[in-house]
């Protein structure tokens, strides 16, 4: 199963839009989804591992897939892979 991780922050102005896109897609198809706050130990670990410099950042199956708000049409490809 495809795993999608959205790294975000409360102070990020673009993160709510990214969250909305992934939550809507999650309702349409089956994939594992989690949201990780950047300012947590897990978020800091992901930032270091994937060299995250901007948020939101979407990680799909252990690879950075999107930096910034994902294009919904491109993000929906995760449904084809799941």
C-alpha cells in the first residue's frame, strides 16, 4: 500500500490547502496517510532525513514527491498506484 506523509506546520499559510487536497484524495482511494508537524521530534527527523527546507512537503513511499502545495491532478496519481 502506498504511504503518503505530509510534513507541515501550524504557522505555514499553504499547509491547510495541502492537507485539504490529501484528505479529499484519502476519501476517494485507499492509501496510508499521515500528517507530521515539523516542530515535533518525528518532524525534525524527517526534515533531516529528506533535507526538507520548505513546507508543506509530501513524502510518498520514502521519496519527496511534492514541495509546496501539490497539484491535485498530479497528487491523484497516488490513487492509481494504490
